[in-house]
C-alpha cells in the first residue's frame, strides 16, 4: 500500500536525492520556499533542509531502493520501522507553502542569524538576545534570550526588534603559547 515517508538527505543534497528518486519512478515532494535577503536576489531553498518526502509502496519497491540512492542518508524510521507521514500532513505543508509563496516568499529580514538584537517594546522590552530567524510565514521571528540565568527562545514580531552594536573585543593579553604581552608607552616587550 502506498504511503508517504520522510527521507533524510546528506547536507545540501536534497535536489540531487529528489532527482535520483524521481528518475527511479518514485513520487517525490521536496518542499521549497523563496527566500529574500537584503542585497541579494531571491533564491529558492528547501523548506526542511536535509529532508524530503516520497510516496511509495515499500513492500513493492523495497527499502533499499530508497536508501541506496546518491544524496540519501536514510529513510526516517523509529525502532527500525519506517515512519509514515499522514496524507493530511503533506496536504497541510502544501497549503502553507502556497500561502507563503502568495505573500511573496519569506519576508526580507533586517537581521541575519547570529546578530545581536534588543526588544524595544512589550513584556520583554530591554532584553538583548541573538536573532535566530523567521518563525513562520508571518512577520514573527525567533530570538534567543538569556533570562534568569538560562537561554530561552522567544517568538516576537520583527518590528519590535532593533539592532545592537557588537561588543568590542577585549585587548589581547597573550601572544600565543601563553606568552604575556606587557604594554609600555614606547616599546612592546614579550616575556616568555
């Protein structure tokens, strides 16, 4: 009986794996989304990096026909049993992707992942964090906050964030291999 299954691919090999599986007659669904970045032309990228979906009858095709393909790591399985993906989940992903594309793709972000940001308003106002990326098709993004001694994820509207200047690096204290730097007004001495 045919069903949908998830396949884990090698890094950045989703297109290769999808092409190889398609040439073997397997129905492939590789969810893609248009991403817009500042200063760069729009590009299409996988929505689930490292994964794609196939529809197949495993008893007729065989698991090895799906796993031993260039670009494929393995068929996603739990306890050695290939995990079926419900038809409703595939339909939901297709609808969500259509909605994202109708809105012009993922919104252009003012920040890049890893940049320091500060929340300007709301209950988290004044807290600084690290920008992670979009949280979905809406104008909401994920950030990492250090709060009460722990790192926590928060989802906030993009317009509530502002950039924070990077912290300056402290001056070097060693020259490598533990050799301390002694700063003098007119000369620099290195001690061993």
